[in-house]
């Protein structure tokens, strides 16, 4: 439990998790963006 409280209060860990969350959000957006555009392009042909 001491390790969890130490990690929760460490700003470096918070910035790392924040950066990972932003990276995953951008990646998920691009996957959604490309999949929808591929589906729209295949409907036109």
C-alpha cells in the first residue's frame, strides 16, 4: 500500500499516465478516422 501511495503522489508518474492517456486518445481517434473513411470510400465504388 505504501508503494501505491508513493506512486499516486509522484508528479512524474502523473505526467507519464497523462501522456499515455493523451497518446491513446489520439491513437483511438486516428483508428476511428481511418476506419470510417475507408468504409465511406468503399461505399462509393
